[in-house]
């Protein structure tokens, strides 16, 4: 790899740092950047399965750290490292299976892959998004909002070289929609759903118990939208008309909007009933969700980038018994029994009708939240959610 490629990698890293500082501020953004730096030198020893991930954000958390925890709970020796770990190529000798999540094809990664192939060990391509194929970037609102340096990371598609390698025959994906896209490329795909970790479950259960002990005294109905990263303005626009109608119809309804969301001047008439917050750490995020009565998960139905998204906004709120109204994407329709443990909506009329029912009928709202909680505890934690077919495949590849 020449100097030009090395320069590109440093520009990408600079872009990530600038984005973190812009979104989270100097203190929080700086801490996250330092955490990423120190993660480079964390040694992982040996084991059965090594996850190599491109970063330390929520995507890496769910698709590497949480899956590794799930595997350890089912008898595997699994570990996680970041792709820029200077020792990463040495691990070709100390693990049997290598899972690549959002990994850029660098000199270090090329060296690791070469060694894995020489030892005839297993490579698995992992994704929770359509970022591996640049043809989908036109549907990605987030891509248009990136700074110049961040865009460098996405040129050609993240992990595209690894996915295109004929040696790589197996993939994992977070949704059946993504699995179908990978199967079109002739890959065998295991759907491994996103799940909450043991630590998440403990923290969320504490918040749930606290909420049950000290219910809010006022009659307000707080409707929350937690957009996460930037690039969800179009998703919010899908429900804008419905939310304005809800605010007009129900004076007790308020909005809690989290994340770098641009809502425009049209909302000034409701500004006294809208609370905003920027990006916050994970524990604060869960506490904010716990303070809401209804959770929103809007997406552009039919947009392939949105259709690939997982159901995590539903199950994070669900463990807190907060009911969700979600976009009627394939994934949400698979996860939610409409009208039982959540709602799915495809039109403005459906969003208004289903939000109205939850606002007007408190016992029904609480029942829906509790049913969501039951399902999450049964299927969406690293301790209870099983992927037996995937486990059996991994066992066949461990030497």
C-alpha cells in the first residue's frame, strides 16, 4: 500500500474525529476519539472466533461485541478487536474463524486475510447495513450529510473487497432483507439478529423497576424519537404531518427529540411542547427512553437503505415497556405483532390513528408495552436469543 492510500486512511480517521467533535461536543467527542485510539492496542490473545470491526460505535457494539458475548454464552471462545490494531495480522495463528464487520481493506487487513487463507481458516463477512455497495448510497441521507473526510471511508463501499473475494462464501446479517441482498451474490447467509447485552438488560431492568415504583405524576404524554446518528431528517419528515395533527388534537402530548435532527421552522408553533437533546452516552439514552410514554421508529418505507435497518429501536424501548409505533418495513413487520406488542404504520392516517389510540387508552398503552417487554426478554437478549444454525456452522469450522 502506497503513501496515497495511507494518506486516505489518515483523512478518514480525521473525518471521524471531526464528526465526533461536531455531534457530541469537545468533551464527549474527545473522549470517544481517545477511546478509539486506545482500542488499537488492546490485545485479545487466542480463541475460536475473532470479530474484526471498523469502529467503536453502536454498529460495532451490536454486531461485534454483543454477538461475541452471545457466542461466549453458548460455549465459544470469542473476542473482538478493531481493524487498526497493529497486531491484528498475528491473530491468524490464534483463532479459527474471522468475522469482518465494516472493515476497510488496508495493508494490515490484506496481510491478515492472506495469512488466514494460507492456513485455510474461515472468513465471514458481516453487515448490518447496505454500506458495502455504493449503488445504494443515493438512498442514504446520512451519506449526503457527511464531511469530505468521512466520505472517503465509503468510497467503493465498506468491505466491498472482502465481500467480492471468492474465498468468502458465508455472511451474517442483522435482517432478512440484508440476507436476501447477500444471497443474490451467491453467499450463504445466517441472519443473526441484534440483541441487548447482559449489561444492557441489567441497566434497562433497573430503569424499568424505578419507573414502576415512581410513575410520573402529571398527565403529559411524552412521544419520543431517538434518531441516533445524523441523517434521519427524511425519516422524521415521513411522520411530520401526523405528529402536527397529534399535537393539535391532544394538548397533553409533547415531543422528545434526540439526536442531530433538523426539523425546520415549521415547528416553531409547537416549540414549547418540544424538548431537544443532542447525542448522549448509552446509559443516558436508555434513561431518556424510560421517560417517554410512546416511542417512534419512522423510516422511508421502500427505501432499500431504510428497509435494511434492524428492529433495535423497538426492542430497546420494549425492554422498558414503552410501546413503539414503527414504519411498516419488512423488518418491523417481522418483529412486531401489529396491535399486540407494537404498531406498524405505512400512511399518515395510520400513524395518526395508532398514536391516538395509545394516547387515549392508557391501559392499552401499558399492556402493549408489557407485551413488547415479554418478547424482548424472550428473543432479543444475548442470554435468550438463539442462532442455533449459525452456532452449528461455527462449530464445524473451529479447529
